[in-house]
RNA sequence: GCCCAGGUGGUGAAAUUGGUAGACACGCUAGACUUAGGAUCUAGUGCCUUUGGUGUGGAGGUUCAAGUCCUCUCCUGGGCACCA
C-alpha cells in the first residue's frame, strides 16, 4: 500500500469524531492537565498557514500529555464579537451573526482537516447569549463590588454601604475618585440619588466622566491597548482625546497584584517585561510647594526627591485645573493663547512634536521649602494631565526633558548630583554624590532619596507615594456587534439587571450604523431601554478559559466541582501581541473573580508559550513600464521596470510558472517574458521578500492546499520542523519534501511497494534497541521543553540509524507512539496495522531504559597544550594512570610530544585528556 | 532615548549548558536505477591558496579548552515612549 494520506486522514478524522475520542470529563483518577489555545476571531478570509502554528504545537503537547497519563482538557471556541463582521454588516446589511456563523463553520472544517484533538463538545462562542450571559454576570458583579485597599481585595458594595451607615467614609480606604468625606449621619440623610452617585465612584465597574480615546472614523471609544502611535490598531484611523461619560473597570486597583503575580508564573521574560512596562510602577514622593502670595499648595510627584535643591522651575500640564488658579493677570493673555494652540493638537501631533519644546510662564511663583527661593511656575505640554498630580518640579540638571525646556527658555540650571558633565546634556543617572544641596551634601543618591523623604514627611510637606501608569479600562464601545451592557437608567443613574433577567440579548436593528443624532446603533432598536453602548472586545475573552471547564452550566459560569478539578490553565499558547491587552485583562478579571470566591486560583495561566508569527514570503515580477513584458530578476536592471507582487502559488523555488501567470489575471493573458538562462534552461526568476501574510501581497498560503498535496501530517510535521516555536519565521514551502519523505520512509517500514505487511515479531538486537531508546530519551526531553523541531529531527535520525530492513514490531510500536502527537493520522493507521483495536491516543508514552544507552568506552579528545590532536577510545572506568599509559602508547603521541616532557596530565572524566608539555 | 530578544554554511537550523561546531533537513554536485514521476537509492557538500590553514557579527579577556563565561562595540527584530 502506498502512503495514501488523502484516504487515511479523513478516515481517522471521522473515527475520532464518531468515537468522541477527545472528549474530556472530570476523571479524578488521573492528574489533570489543561492546554488552551487563544481562541481565534473567525475572520472571513479563513486560515492561512501561519494561524495553525500555535494550534499544532498545543495539539502535539496535548497528545503527548495524554500518552503520559494525564487527563487533558483541550477545548476550542471562537472570539466571535468584533469589528470586521460589523463593518461587513454595515456594507452589506447582512446580520453579523450570519457572517460569523458561516466563518465559524469554515474555521472548524479547516481545523478538523489538520487533525486537531479538540473536545468540540465544549465549544464556546462569545456571541452566543448562553455564553455572554456570564460575561454580563461578571460585569454586574463588578458593578456590585468595590476595592478595599485595606484588605487588598474586591468586596461586595453592601459591605461598603453598611460601613457608610455606621461611620461614613472617613475610615474607608478604597480605590475611588471620591475625596469628599461624610459621616454616618450625613450618609443616612443623603437622598437615593446622592447615595447612588457616591457609590458609583467606588464601584469596580463604574460610569464616570473620563478622558477617552475617541476614534471618529470608527465612531467609538477605544482602550489604551487598542491605540498604537495615536491611531486605532484596527484600521489605522486617527484617535483623539475627549472627555466622555463612559463605563470603566477599575483595573488600576489591581496594579500591584498584577505586578506581583508575574513572579509566580512561567511566562517568557519579554512578555512579563511588557506587562511591567504597561503597569509602569514608579516609587517616589508627593510634595506640596507653597505658592507665593497665595494660600494654594502646588502638589507634584517626583521619583527624585534627592534633587530637590536643583529645582529651578515648576511645570503644569496644560489640562490641569491649577492653571486658571495660579495664572496672574499680566500673563493671562499669553497663557490663554498657548492653551488654545495645545487644544488643537491631536494626540498624534503631540507625539510627532516631541522635539518641539513649547510652554508659557504663568506669572506665578512657588516658594522652595528648603531654600526659600522663588521658583517660577510654567505650563508645558510635556507634562501629562493624567499622570501623578499633573504637575512636576523641574530639575534641569538631572532630567533630559527639563534640561531641554530650561535651555529653550533660558532658565537657570543647578547641578546637585556630581558625576556628570551638565554643560551639554543633563546627568540623569541615579549615581553620584549630592552637591549644592544643604543637608544632603556628600550623600549617595540612594541615601539622599531616603533622607529627603524623611525630611519631607517630618516637615509635613508630603509623603512617599507609588504611582502606576496603568489606567482604568474603558468598558464600552459605541458599536452594535458586542455584548449589551445589562444596565438601565433611572433618574440618570445606572442600575443593573437581576440575574433572572440575563442574558440581555442583543436586539435587532434596521442598520448597524449610529443614529442621525450620533447615538450608538442600539438606539435604533425598538423599545430598547437599556445602555446603548456594548462591551469591548476583551470582555468575552476574559474568562472563557473558566467557561470551558463547564460550558453548558446554566446556573453558574462553571460549577465549583469543575473549577476545583481543572483549576487553571497549565499551558496557554498564543501570540505575544496580546501582552498588554487580553493577557492583562484576563488576569485582572480572574483576580476579581478570585476575590469573590468564583475562581480558585490567583493566576489563570501557569505557563505561557508565544508562538512566533509566520510571515509571508512574497514574490515579485518586473514589468517593463508601459508594456506587458516581464523581465526576469537577473536582467531587471537593464530595463525601466515596475515591481509587482505575484501570487506565490504560481511560483516554485522563485521560478515563475509562465503559463500559469498568463491565466492568473485577465490583464496578463498576453504577457511576454524576457527570461534568463539558469542551468541551461530559459527561466523566469522572481525576487522575494519577507512580509506579513496578507491577501493584497499575494503571499497567502492556504493550509488546505498543503493538506491536499502532502497531507495534514506533513503540514503538522513541517510547521514544527521550521524552527523553534517561539521564533518568527517566513513561510517557505521549499523544505516540505524532507518531512514528507520521512513519513513515506516510516510507512515503508510497515509496508512494501506491493502492499505486503513487513512487520515481524523478531527480537530486536542491541543496536536497534540503542537507537530506539536514544530516540525515546531525546523525544521525551524535547517534548517537555517544547523543542518540537529537534524532536522531528530525532525521528529522522532514528530512521537513518536503524539497520536496513528493520521491520521489528518491538521497535516500530514504540516509535509509532512517539510519532503520534506529530502525525496522528498515520500513527493511527499504523497502530491499527500493528493489531491494536483502540486509538493510539490511549496508548502510553514509552519509557527509555538507560541500560540500552550505556557505553563502556568513551571517545576522549586528547589534546597537547590545549590543542586537540586525536580521539582515543578509552574505558570510562579507567584510572588516571591507566589513561595516561594508554595515551602514551598511542602511536601519534610521540609526534606531538616532539621530544619534550610531560609536565601535567589533566583528565576530565568523560570529557577530555589534556597533556601539558614543555 | 529606555527595556527585552537575537546574530552560527547557499537556506531553515542543531550543539548533551565550557569539551570533536554545523546534527537533521532543504538546496547544490556526481553517479545508479527506472514503465520518465515533482519517484527512489548511493556518494560528496562551511570557507581557503587543501598532506595544511581557517571558521559561530567585530575587538579584547578568563581557561588546558569558548558559539557557550566576562568587558567593550556593531547590526537585526520586538515592545514602551514626554510617565517626572
């Protein structure tokens, strides 16, 4: 029998489906293991070969873990709410649910063709009301909770109300915007509206006037991680800052815990670092300066209190309320003019203008608390309103931005930390001794910071303070295709629905566009009396890993039993592009559920593996300008040509299939070619480049095509063979023959050309056993390290090393099990050929035995004066003297001794013999 | 500017963590076989001036021994970016 993958693969896919081979249940007799993939957004374009990389890796690991005796949960679902389906709906009027459903079907078909071992009985879709009921539920829980900084956890809002009733808010240490204090009696006298307004400030899901990223082109607000370089991540539309009343989640309350949690999980350092950056912890002090001739206190945040004596000016953010309070009559006109200019700038302009220094003097002065000197207060757009206090003390000698500002406006610069040269640039390093700083003189920076902090607190000027860059997450989009927020309004205040009213289903609308008044699309729905915004994209993906544990539960997100069994995700595989989005939101969401007792673990994803992106390998042809003649790459410089993308599917090894090219697009029907001679043949050579895989670049390779031509097993093996899983790499079909050949060879060990079954019951010999156990050892170790490319190599080496004509069952059977995670279809077929009735999935991973691998001799490199000369087979148990003797007896030794005497013999067991002569 | 990864043949990449650099595969070269298939098999393939020399981006250093450790430096990819 020929290796007929096109017949084998559908056969086993059907078998797995019919026998529900991969269905997981809470089997308490086995240890659990949870392997999760980041579920895909089902886009209309279907899968390209880059998508399955991570899924193949996780599937291989899943199958391996099953063989190792684990009860593995390996589910799949779809992140189905999102912009593309909605944009498509706007254009065509087709309901996004229909588009989404079709796309999901395509995705599932493609997945199944690759032979993934998903437990489809647990499939979830975020747009399914039965699913988003629990997204809405979590939102309501957040609405009904506040963050207690005292106990460092979320607590029910009812606790807070009870506390307010008994003693007001003075002793409450909560994450909130409210600063006004009230007593218990005052609270009781507040009207319902006043009470609710106050409570809204404390809720973890809250509605407030917030500065948001508004994207006019998309007609919606965006979260910080959805904005890159001042434009929207999707579509690249400009984004502006705007104050709007919006729903937010108080993720900032969790900043420290999100930071601490990183220490406990097995993620790559680069993702952890990205999250640390995003959270942006900085430890410093808040200090209040007196404003001259005024009762006002000018509050600033600094991480360098040690440089206090170097302050020569203060800077306010343009958007600070303080601006109007301190500006003098004389400067008012200048200040207003400046604010007008700043206001017109979008975020983008501000980013682009970083080097342009702008600012204006307010006319007011602070009084330096230690020197008593007057310090001018400026306004500058390099200070941000939303961070710290929106104001800084400027130390030009030791901060590059302050330095640039001071130079530009001719403000004095005072050096207070020695060690640098401040004539050309500031000295920002936290190293050196303090000078010109009164009581700090002579101290090292670190000690000076501590001393200044003490002094500031002693004099009541301020206190130590930690700031985080992490902002609360805007939790609303003015869009149709998302989860409705389960909220209605009474007296202009929000209230959430009761549990029995969930899910609040997405209503039908006549068009998916905003109304003429500029309200979100939900305003078009008849009789809709709820919140008009929907939830953002990250809502549905924040707790889906919990839902998989118990996906059909109608009473809870998941039952306690299911959660206590599966607990957390042991291995999470997905792209690193979610580092500051989904992976932060999900951790936050889980911590919130943990606080309320709905999640049993502090961190949801124990180990994270980020598969590298597979880029496209684009091919180009060169058209002579104004003609339909194409010039081969080697000759293109002799003509005036235009570079054009060509479909990579009609290019083989960079040589263009010219006939296929003529048929490719109608305009090339009569194309002519100027070819070049390659190996005696006239060929058309294309150039290539590595780019992102996309339709417009004609470099998309469809996995279905590979499956048809080589089989899914080859695709799986090849994608793993391409290189380390975490590395980004271009797709190149050139090497696929190699792994395909390997599969054919392995098949050939079971069947010959005439379909004769060759496997025998013969006893294997020592050499064969050695090869087998070497392979088991290598494969087992590599599997644990996710080094799948070297595992594939190990298989190939095994086949090369096995003696010709080895068809012994005792060798082939364990090899089949090793191969099964990679090439499951072929493994199943061969497994059943070996006489097994059950799926290879239920076989157990072979154990290697050291005894087959032990060698009695070891090849010792023998070196003279450090120079490697020859290899010598020595018994590993030889004594030092015996080794020395053996070396001297070797015929080459005298040659290298060259009449000199041996001074020293260094023997590193199992490593090397080094002779020092002289 | 700051932070994180990486730099090894024509190509994708290995290297038991300091011990024969380039496993495995692609490609290429030569040959065999053939009912000519995009098949299979055999041998060779880092580079050079080839009985030898040299070689892991570059320059130093530690060591009997360095792709691996240390110092400096140059590139490439990714992230953050007026965060005080």
